[in-house]
C-alpha cells in the first residue's frame, strides 16, 4: 500500500486547530484566571497607587545641604525615602507570573505520552510543540492585558505602553520558565509547583539581597525574570521625575543596585528568557 504523506503546512494547521480547541475546552479555568488577574491587579494597585496613598512610591532623597533647613512639620526622614517601591516590585513579581507560570507548566504536563504517540504516527513532535506554544500565547497575553488594564486605572506612574510592554514580557518570561519544567510536573501538582516557582524567582529580584552585594554571583540573579522586571519597573516608576528636573536615577541605582534608564534592554532580557525556557522545554520533549 502506498503511503500518503501530508505537507507540513496542512499538518501544522491541524495541530494549531487542535491546540486551540484544547485551550477552549477549559473555559472555566480561563474565566477563573481572568478573575484572578483582575483581583490581583486591583489589590496591588490599591496598595501602591499614588492617588490612593496620597504620595508616590519613590521620593527623592533630600540633599544633605538642605537637611538643616527642613521644617519640623515636614517628613524629612531619609529612611522613608522610597517606601513602598521595594514591596511593589516583590509583589508584582508574584502577582503577574501567578497565572503565566501556570499556563507554561500546564503546556506539556500530562501530554508526553500523547505527543509521543502522535510522533510515532508521523506527526513531528517539534511541530506539535511549536503549535501548542503559539496557541498558548493567546491566554498568556489575555491574562496580562487584563492585569495591565486594571493596573493603569489607578494612576501608576509610567506610560501605559511601558506597563503593557513590561507585563506582557514578564508573562512571556515566566510562562517560558513554566514550559521548561512542565515535563517534570504532573497535572495534580501544577498549581503548587507554579506557586513555588514564583516565590523562588521573586526572591532573586535583586531587592534582598541587593544586586550590588552579591558580587560575582550576580549571574545567578540575571537568570531570574524578576531581576529584569524589577529594574524595568523601577525605571517606569521614577522616569517621570527626570522630566521635572530631579536626578533620581543615580541615587536609586546606588541604593538598589539597578541600572536605570535601559528599559528596552530589560524587556529584551525578559523575552530572551522566555524563548530560552521554551527551547529547553522543546529540546527535552524531542
């Protein structure tokens, strides 16, 4: 019997359609994750919005030459400068990846035998993996777009495009990490593992310990998406002060250990980590 071959394009279209139908099969989970993103974004916004808190999360330090002339009724305590910005970055790196890591971890977990069976039938495993990854981008972008929409409602400093770019890149990077470990995670442990991964990577954000205190081990922090998202968020939160003639980049960099003013570089690093995680997951699968 003559074997009939199918072109890669037709096979890829079929794989894309099946991956999309599998995503839509979990409508209840999609609704739940959208609700969680709205809730997390509003809670985080209420806690750190400068409109609701009556102050900005970053306050430039008062020059030492002016400290003796500071009135008693004005809060000139340097220890409160920057209050809230560190907590904001830490919880942001927990809230945004909360659903994105779940999306990544659930990409291949429990489907290894199915993918291998399809591969033995003539459907390339790498083509199945790429199809699932591409379709998987849709819920990831949707969740983080919803998070961003709620986030900007309460007046956080920084441009809307900047926050949207940051949260989408952060979601892509964190879901890539989930994708890399998805082959070793069962569906029963999916949410627990995702939560643990979020906490581990948030711990390597460069807040505590500071980046400038880790020395030669800084490359470990560079592998964490939280390190790059924190630096980008710090830039977004403080860049508007530069428009007012306030030099906050230098003292902020000295205190936090970040290099500010390279937002595009930070976003690029997040996308690179996301691609790396997906490549690792696909190589492990093949």
